[in-house]
C-alpha cells in the first residue's frame, strides 16, 4: 500500500490525466459541427526519427522525443486532451515528460486542449506574442477575421512562454525554430526541426493554417484586412523558401494526401493552395460577390 501511494505521488500529474473528474471544465466537449470528423481516432504514428503524430484524422498533433523531454505541437479541441495523452502513452512515452506545448494559432480547434494538457503534464505552453494573448484569453482576437463566429475555449492559466519569429527552442538533442506565419490569424506560428535516423536527417515543418477564412461580412480588402493580406504574403514567401522535407499541416486535409506530405515542394504547394484561395477571395470581394 505504501509503495502504491509513493508511485501515485511520483506520477501524480499523469494520474490526474488518467482519471479526470466526471465533469472536467477543461475537457468539456465543445459542440462544434466538425468535431466528429476532426477528432476521428488515429493510433500514434512515427513519422521520421523520433517525431510522432499523436492526433486525429482531421487535426494534427505532433510529438517530438528530444531525449531530454517531449515536445507537443497543438492540442486540438478541449475534449481531445485525454485521447492525445492516451496516444502519447500508447507510443511508449510518459505525458509527465512533456516539457513544452507549441501553438500554431489561438483558435479552439488547435488550442482548445491546451489548458487541460498543460494542467495534466505541467508543460509550458509556447506561442507568439499575439498567440499567447489569445491563449490566455481563450477567445478570438478583436481583429480576427472569424470574430463574428464567436466561440470561447478554456483559457491557459499556467505558464506561457512567448517566442519571436526565428527564435530557436532547444531541448535535448532537438532545436525547433519558430516561424511567424501570419494571415489566418496575426499570431500564427509554424515550427521546424530536424528529425534524424542515424546519419539521415529530414527537416519537418509543422505548418499553421493558411486558410483565408472569415465570418460573413468580413472584408480582407478593408483597412482592417490589409495586415492580414500582407501577413499571408510574408507567410507564402517563407513557405516557398523553407527547407521542408516533410510537411505536417495543422489540418491534414490542407496538405495534400494522408497525414503528412513528404513530396518535394510540399510547403510550396501548401502556400500555393492558400495563394489561390486568397486571390479568389479578394476577387470576389472586388466583384461584390463575397459572402
Ligand atoms: Zn483557425
């Protein structure tokens, strides 16, 4: 009995995740239209080296084993947190070893699970300045093109570390570079790192959403929309130039086929898709046919 008590104490944070309260406000299901499709269950899958996918059919969550702790990227919806941690365990890791949780954007479909994940693992959440604002508020920014859709999610009340474009996060044998990729939100960040198998290394890019989607009535051609259009342009330029052997996109269906895209030019194609959508959208606004 004493041994058991000690074991529970030692892994207290992980156990808290295994036995959530009956109604846990941080994992309370958000009733969103596409939740079932987004959270289609997937087993953990090793992508290359020590990089894994531990997310879902319609929302990507990555796990990097750095030897000196784990890094998670994105956290899907609030109700997804227990399944993410179950996948981390199924891949053979201890969720208590997650040191950082990196954020691609302050929207509920990628950051909804952060509050529960950070609480249950003790990890520090990492985001851009604008991203961190949204995560601490658990709400859309006032300038978000989707603001009129509304919707809030559990705010991150634990430690959030702010990083800038080009900052490098070092943990164990891994260096992860932050790339500002504004447009979909002004705080969007993409992340890149080298995954190695012996002497062969491949650069993996976890790209934030580059979808020019907005609530009805929003205009990218308005004064408020201008920073977003120039943000997209900056992001396309980055994606065109970035070394990108394997692309993981926040919404896997935006990256081509399957869970990752490891074809040459995957990031360029990702940017090109968004470029086309934005051009179409701007043309519709100019023609007065945009919703
Ligand atoms: Zn979004």
